[in-house]
């Protein structure tokens, strides 16, 4: 759901980056950026998430573990990021950390889905140049998502009483 809400600023940011890299008018790139991001959000991200859940379950990540040390809890969150187990008293920090971790595979899924779509819209530009521009646009948008998740984590840590 957060990815859907972020779609408008992401499309605007990626259109801007694409326009700078490809030296085109940003308005002319909005349609390709919108189409690419909608397909990525509706198809690419969910398929990646399903693959990650299957990987998690296939490697034993669907088992509840009680880890005594914070580092072990952090590692559990990265392993169980696609499907967090109900560590009820820890979810305040686990959800933003899991979201932050998931940005890495979602970045690559977005890039591999979006690059061919933007290339198709921008046929007059060499594919290698479009791929490079899409990569940079995704770096910009995912950096923004990372900052959001880090702010969410900082807020959660600052507003949760220590037990």
C-alpha cells in the first residue's frame, strides 16, 4: 500500500531525472514513467514479494524464533522481511527495518520491469542510454523511499517507551 501512495511523487521524480539524463522535456516522459511505474508496482513488486516469501519459507524463515541479542533480531528481520512473524512487542522497529531491507530487491525488480517499458516509449533514444537513465531515476526514487523508511524508524524508536 505504501508503494501505491508513493507512486505520484515517484513518477514526478523519475520523470525529472529521466528528463535530465536523456535531455528531454519532463512532460514528454511522464507517460512512460507512469506506465513503467504502474506496471512495476502492480506486477513487478508483488511477483518479487511472492518469490521472497517462498524463499523465506523454503529456508525456514516461517518459524518463530526468539533471539536474545539485538543483532540476531535484526538478522531475523532481514530474513523474515517479506512476511514478518508476530513479534508483537518488536514490530514498532521491525516493520520499518523490513521495509528498508525490501527496498533492495524491489529496486532491482523495478529497474528490470521499467527499463524495457521506457525504452519502448522512447524508441528514438538508444536502449543503453534509456537503461542508464532508468537506473539513475530508480536510484533517486528508492533513495527517497529509503529516507522515508529511515525517518519512520527514527520516529518509531523515539516514540516507543523502552521496556
